């Protein structure tokens, strides 16, 4: 991978991880668009750690408050001791559906990335979900403040995140859309979505990172590109998070929805074939892990 390719992949990851347009879909389309060899699956996941670092930096005060209150609640045997602790346990509960679905359907998800028609159809569906969320949410929201985040809403948002195990369904889009459908205002929906991304991205990064340590050939082959893409994704991701919070105070999700629908329909009409599984270089760490599971 050349430095230019790494920069572009980092830009795509940073720009699309937290806006609701599916970073995975755009990373699948990019190799076809530029005529490049695609990065390995491990590269995709590890570069996400750059955007993970960005969201941790942006929400560092929220995270400190949540961790501190959650630990204090456990010590005094009152887990829901205050609003920060309650928010922390909501995140834990909302993360469970995505973890279960991700582990259960891992092979099927990998296979679906090689199906161009499926990827573009999912992108269209992602756009329609955003449109539906805006239409339904408009009726549900109570003024600018919207509805407060409750336990049933947190569980519903968790199942929305589970839907995003499909490669072209945006994780941030699914979680924000679910919150909007139940009347949460856009800024609060986005903030909870950002917090909810932390355990998921961290878990995926740890799993792939462990595979990378077991097989250093990937690091030797893509280490430089990984470092460049990681830094670019972190910087761009932070800027996008700051921008998106301001944007959602004034604007709706319709622009993102239109983008997804147009790109998806164009891909279907042009019969674009994203360079995915069939043309990807093998990921030795992932292959070794799956082989060991079958033994």
C-alpha cells in the first residue's frame, strides 16, 4: 500500500465513521473507484481505532464521569447511583445485541461484502432508514429538547446498532435513526451513538489486534500504511465529530439520506463491483483464527 492510498483510506474512514453514510460501504467502493488493491479486513478494523481515539478524545469528560460514577455505584452497591452511572449501564446493555449478532453472523457478514448488489441495496436501505427516522421523529419529538433517554430506548438503540453488522448499514446511522424515531433530539441521539461506538470499536480492534500479534506478516506488509491511515482517520474523525454536533443542531439527516440513496442506486445501475472478498488479499491472522476455531 502506498502512502497516498493510506491517506485516502484514512480520509474515508475518518470522514464516514460518524456521519450516517456507512464507512464500510465507502471503503469497499474506493478500491474500485481508484483501481487500487483493497486493504485487508484487519487493516479496515485497525484503522477504525483512529476514529475510536478521536471519539474518546472528544468525549473524554463524559467518559471520565461515566467510569467514575459507575465504579462508585458498584462500591456503594447502588449501580445506578446517578445519571452518569445510569448512562454507563445503558451503554453496556445497548452493546449486547451487536456483540451477540457480530459473533453469531461473522462468516455471513464477511461473505456479504463480496456481493456488490447486496452492498448497494443496503446503502439504499440505509438512506431510507434515515428518511423514515426524520419523518417519524418529527411527530415524536417534544420541542427542541426531545424525549429523555430511557432504558427501553437504550435497548431499542442497541438493536438498531445490531442491524449495522450488515456492511453498508451505517452504525451511527442506525443508532441515531432509532433514537430519532422515539423522539430523542438529534444532538443527544448523536452523542449517545458516539458513546455506544466505543465498546464496539474497541472490541473489534482488540480481536484484530490479537490476530496481528500472532501473525506479524500483516504488520510487516501494511505497517507503514496502517500508521498513516490511523493518524489521518484520527485527525479527520475528530474534526467530523465536532462538525456533526454543530450541524445536527441546525439541520436534518435528509442530505445524508439522499447521498446514500443516490450512491446506492448508481452502483446498482452501473453494476459496480466493489473489490471485496474475492479480490482481496488474504488476511493471515483472520484465516488462522478461523482455522483454529474449526479444529
